[in-house]
């Protein structure tokens, strides 16, 4: 089979790898769609992010969906021919965090396409992938592209859980990449009364408008040194902030617009950030991290199947596997692309 392998910054290759046969409780899936994530881009452009660095060649990818082609003898929940979304979250279910209900913090997590441990966890951008039965979410009624959006959607559903009740809340989202825009959709679905989004590029903000944002602000072109000044009166306007950039300046600009005792959910991972601790303390703000997901993956599939939200507008490009370099370059161009999918097969 073919697989997309990153060797170092600016060095990705389409290589031939052996496919593994499924055992009695496993499923082999022919991958049809794979979404390029921000972490994939970090590996391709920079060889990693923060303290996470490539130390050996690694297959990329973790946002994937495809058709079941083989099943082990004990598999019951899916059958040959089924379209499935595949959760990349493979917790051990034995460590203290798994047993305490926090599997996203598993001590032995094997998350596809991750250079955090060594040897690295090989990813899912390959034509054939053998997975555990419990990783498969039946995606009946969805396209392969919709099903491949279950992973980033799960990230934002988990973030919404970190934020708590959003019914009637005013929400600010900094950063309108795919995660920020999915936060917008999830906040709307969770009952937020108002959602305002910020970014430094017009294209993603235009998409936020199409998706129903109540307002958008381009931080770079706003006619003010304090682009959120209109929301700073009376100690702030927003109840909740979803910070999706990982950039310290974005958080600093947002804090004066957050109400006292507001909740900040930090999703963006861009390396360490300097925090305006005095503002956080004086306003009694709650800073909550949000990292990956686990059971929310299956929630995301059910939301997509019930049409609770529509992710199709975010899928701006689908590129054939043999043009993978173009796909990665396009995914990095925020002036014209949001979510770029690699096409591994038909549908």
C-alpha cells in the first residue's frame, strides 16, 4: 500500500508500506478520505511543534474515514462494505487516567501520527489501515468526507464540555481555522445566544459569517489598536472564550472583553505562551485547557448523522493522493483554504 511519510521539515514522501492483516477483533479499512490537520502541517513545515520533534520517519494523519474490506472472526459491530469513521484515540483502558474517566490523558495513548513518544506512533494516511473494532463509528448516511470530519469535530465538542453550559451565553472565538469554525458550529448547537469571531485573514472570517457568526473582526485591519474595544465596557461582554490560535497576543487582546468569572478554553497549541496573569486574577477568570477527546468522537458522528450541524462548507478542497505536496501547500494557505482532504479512493 501507499503511505504519506514525513522524514523531516519539508521532506514528505509517498512510500510503499506493508499492510497488516486484521486479527480476530480487528477491522481492515480501505481509507477514502484524510483531512490535513494543523499538527500535520507543523510536522511538514517545521519537523514538529514546541518540544515535540521528529526523530524518525513517521506516517502522517489522523482524520480519516473509509470502507471496511476485512473483518476478524469476532467482529460484530461493522461489516465488509460499511463506511466508518476511525477514531485515532487508542487509550490503554488500564492506567490511572483511563480508569478515572479521563482516557484522553492515557499514559499509554497511541494516537495516530504523533511524535510525542519514541518510537513515534505511525499515522493513518495510508491506503489500508488495520484498526480495533471499537475505533470504528458506523457512518451510514454520511459521505466519506463528512465522516473524516468527525475527529476535529470531536476536539471542539470536548472543548464545549470544558466550557460548561453554553445556553444563552455570549461566546468569543479567536482564530477561524477549521477548529475555530467548528467551535462556532458547536457553540450554536449548544445554545449560545451570540458568537463573535476574530482572525487575521478575511477568508476564514467570511466563512464564519456564512456559518452564522453574529459578528467578525479582522484583527489586522480593524481601525483601532484595541479591535475588541466595543466589548470592553463594564468589565467585558463575553461569558466564554474559545482560544484557537495558540498565540499569546490573541489571548491578551481578548481578556479585556471577557466578563469577570468568565471561562477561557484554550485549544490552540502553538508552543508556550506568556499569560497576563494579573488580568486573569483580577477578573477571577477560569483558564481551562482542552486536549484531544475520546468518547466525543462518537457523539460527533451522531450529530452529523442527525444533521445537528453541517461541516461540508469547511471542506474547501479535495486533492488526489499523488498531488499530496500541493495538498499540504494548499492547506497552509489560509487565504483560500480551510479543510483540505486527501482522496485515497472513490466517493
